[in-house]
C-alpha cells in the first residue's frame, strides 16, 4: 500500500506498458520507444518547470505560449548565430517568467490570472511579430538539438539537475516550504517572494529550452506551437503524484507522469481504431481516475 | 531570603498601545527575570496578547521603553526580536507540516557542504538538539505525523536553537492531552534550569501554580499586580483578575429585578448531563426550567462558550446526554437546535451575529424567514408586521426598519439579535455575554428585557463574565472550571463570593 501510495503512477505506467507489449507487436521496438521519448521530451522539459511552480503552491498557464515565443525568438536570432538563437530564446522566456513572478508576489495578483494574461499576451505577441507565419531557420546550426538522441539526453540531464536542486539546495527546500505554507515560511524567516519568483523564472526558462528544442526539430519557429501544452504539463505533474496545492512531490514523479500520458497516446495511435475525439475523452477520464485513486490512498495529512 | 531582586532579562516600562480610540495597553510595567517562569494572566481584553506582540516585535508600542539586559531595544519585526533572543511559540504551531522535524528545526540555516544541503549533518545536529532537551522525537519524522504536543516541543526547540533567552508560550496546553502536558512541563523545567526565561500565558490556574514562579495580572489594558505565586492564594489571584477586592465581593447594581424563585421539581426544559467537547469542555451538567434565568460563570477558557456551542448544535458533544422537555436532544446543527425551540445570541455580535450589509428588517427576520416564506417567496407583509411588533416591543431605536444595522448602536444591535430569536418563538434562549460592549443605559434595558422574557415563561441560559449580572439576574448559577461543572449555586447561595470561591475551588 505504501509503495502504491508513492508510486501509483509508476505502477500504472508498468501496467500500460504490459498491455502495450501484449497487444501491439510494434510497441516494443527501438523505433517506437525512442519515438515516444523524443515526442515527449519537449513536454517533459515544460513539465519539469511546472513541477517547481506547483510545488511552490502556484500554477503557470503561460508555458505553452512561452514555448512559442522562445521558438520564434530562436528562429529569428539563429541566422546571426546559432548559439545566440538558443540563448536568446531561453532568455526571453525566462524574463517573461520573471514578470509572472513579480506580478504574483509584488502586485499580489493570483497566479491563475497572472499567467492566463501572460498566455494571451505572449501568444498574441508571437503571432503579431511573425505576422502569423512560421519563421524558417535557414541553415542547420540548430537541427541536431531536435534530432536523434539529443532531446532525450537533454531531458534526462535537466531532470537530474532539477532533482538535485529540489533535493539538495536551499532554494529547492524553500520551494517545498513555501508550497507547504507561505505565511509560516515567511514567519520562519524565509524571503518567500524571491523563492516564488524563482519558480516562475525557472518555469519560463525551461519553457524556453523546450521552445528552442521544438524549433530545432521543426526547422522553424511557429507562433502557434505548443498550444494547450500548459494543460498537458499540469496533467503530467498531477498524474505523477505531486500535490496540486503544493508542498509535496518531485521531478521523477513528473517524468513518470509525462511518460504515462505519452505511452497511452502512443497505444491509441498503434491501435488506430479509436477516433481522436474518443481518445481525448479516454485520456481525460484516465487523468481523473488516476488523481482520484491517488488522493484516496494518500494518508490523511494529520493522523491522530 | 533577602529581598534583592535578581537582575531582569527583559524590562518593560510604561508600555502604551492604542488602537484608534481604544487604549489596549496603558502604561504597563513588567520585568521578566532570567531563568524564571512568569505567568501572564487576565480576562478578555486585558491586553495580554498585545503586550506579547510588542515584546516579540509583531506590534510597535506608542509609548514606553523596553530594556533587554539593561540596553534599550526597539524591535521593528519579529525577526529582529528573534535575533535578540525573544521567541514566541503560539497555540497553533507555526511550522511546516509536510516537512521533517529536522528541516523545521533548521529551516533558513541548513548546514551546507559544497553549496548543497548536508542532510547527514542536519539530521545529526537535530538529534543532538532534541536529545539535549530530553525530547524523544525522531528528526526524520514528518512533522504532521507527530502529535501536536511534540510539534509544539519542536517549535520550542527551534526557538532554543535560535538562541532564545526568553520564550513566550501562548496557551501552550490548550490543545494538549493531560499526559502531553506533563512532557511540556518537563521541558519547561529543563529550560528554566538552563537559565531560559519563559513567559507563560494560560487560563488554567492549576498549571500556573504548577510551573510558574511569578504572575503578572493585567486587566483592561492596565497592570494590576506582579506577585510571587508562592503564598498567593488562588482566591486572591482570581480577585485580582476580576478586579474585585476580597472584602468587597458584594451586590452590585444592575437592572435585574432581583431573585426568581427556583421552580419546583418539575421536568426541566433543558437537561444536560456530562456533556463534553474536546479539548475545552470535559464534563458539564446543567438544568434550565421554564421561566428561569440560569447563569453560567467561569474564567476565560473554562468552557463557557463551548457549552453554548454544544447546546446550540454548532459543536457535537462527544459524551453525556441532553434532553429538551424530557425528550432526548442531540443537535447536529443549529437548525436542529432551532427546531427544538432554542435560540442563541452569540458572544461576538460583529463576527457571528449581525450581517452588517443588511437592514434591521432583514437582520431581525433572518432566523424566522421560513415562517413567512411560501414556495421560496418571502411574504413582505407578514415580515413587516413582525418587524414592527418587535421593534416597538423591544424599543429598538432605528430611523426605520430599512436602516442599515451597521448604523445602530451596540445596544440596539443586540436588541435586534434578541428579536431575531424571539420571533422564532423559542422556549429556551442562550445568551453569551449579552451586555458586553454595550453602554450602561442600553445595558439596563437589555437586562430588564431578559427579565421580562423569563417572567413570561421563557427559559434563559445566560453566560456572563459580569459577576453582578449573574448574581442579580439568575436564580441559579452554574460555575465551570477547566471544562467541568464545579458548583451549582441556588437562591441565597448565589453570591459573588461563592462564585469566585468555586472558580478557585477552595472551600468556603
């Protein structure tokens, strides 16, 4: 029971994989598995940043739009210098993340509203700057970032880094503290505003990394890229077992959540008989079931 | 022992604090000695919490001086007070429930190794710290998984490890079981032996006499006295808290007409036997007859308001039994209580009583709305008839029934609340501090009104901290102490003297 409580998503992932192996011959092939990983690597990077925000008691709805902004920025800068494109894309998204954090902490606007406004404004800005056209990346300085094993390796490196930060740095510990109870954390002497701003900056920056990866993979910066990713990222974090109210969870759980949703999507594709709309209905139902099951086997917060 | 006072650790001189027109603290002088456990007591509004907040940097003072180790100090924030060694541990533990004990102890100053948190050292240091204080707590345990008492000890240990030389414990035992209290007292003794000063705020006299060396009594924002507890009789301490001189526990002058003869041995309207609601209410029994005013007396924290909550169904009794008109009564909600014929005018008019945005008419008829509502539609005609009747009967002074209740005086607001319940035609009315915060004139009117209501057959249970009001208004007074009925006074036995003695639990 205790194992299930902490690893419910992992058990579900194993079960889904067993179903996949049993029913679909093409599931357990190098090609299919590496496809799953590569297709979900960008979303995984976004979900990593989301994990920090949610652990700190917030929510970030702007990440999908920031992926698009970063991709467009990278594509526009890349012709000058590939590295400039990479750094520029990440930097722009990070700055927008910092603005989210400042509005939430200093102007005291709710995270939901702040990041919803950022979603709308950032997406619109990406469309306006590009005149609704995709920006092709001339030359091939960035292409490697989105191809082969590079995205997967990058994903794993970033998750290892995220784990280290959460587990072993003061900032990471303070993210948990703020998500547990921001007022108490402040009374205990933490500078909570800085920590909250840090989580949104990180979320923005990682959305920027994902945006650059996506642009490199597509060979273009698309202003309409990553629409709805914020919801997929939140779903992955929550399915993985991080509390939506903050204070408890971790990055590996999120990775399991990303893979779980990714494998299910893959199985639907392999099956090929379920219409896309019913796939979405099933995915939504599945999300609900996993979260309900998890919240029921979770111990009460205050056992007597 | 020669009467040479040991040097004081923290000395407060002439501390004054105003909130608007209200003076919460008026030139209070106190000094806390090194290594003493110093009780701070007083009834509601005495100024205890304001004083503590000034000491710990949560509030600023308007006037006065503070000296720590002889040097003038002026804390702007709790962090500054903490850095100077003054630390408060509150009733609700201000710690992180999802984190481990060790993390809570070292939050903000985690040991680092190459820039990363050194968990091994942190666990080790936490264990040493806890062992040192004689606390058997696993530093790796999640805080919310240990008992509230232990959480409180962790908060104290954190204060100690932050270098606190003066710890303020604000009602530390209010949510503890008795055996946990023992552990806490043990810790307090240890800290005192180490030279830590402790300011101990509590309503429980037993505890104060068990752990404290001296006591400071505040009343209405003023210092009453600081005394050594050695040789101070309980009855004298209570007299200090209530502002009575022991010799002059006498009849006061209220508008209650006098005594009601206790009704004969008929089936009481309300009978409560050994009701309990943890942690404050342990064993309370009382009867109310028709046409009788029964008083409930007790110090703050004795379980007075909790009794009302259980009777009115906002808290569920965990033991004992209750009967209304002889029938078993176990309300699950105020709605059940209203159906059984009980009305309740709460202690805090502003928070629980009036709805400030609404008119006199709407406030008055709130509880009785179902009576003149058909198919969800409120009959305005019947509503107005009732409002007119009660406004004239109770002498509610408002420009019209549609005046906003917020604009009325406290006394008139209270009358509206009384009317609210009277128009539901109750058999029993529970009044919690019916005259608190009401000016003298209106106070008399309300007392007269309650008297008239009882004479017309209504049973009244009146909770009050005004001893005169109880003595002159009630035919019987039930005295509570630490959540238990400790005395039931009747007829000529009802006197301030007897009530105070029952509160102190000393023989007459």
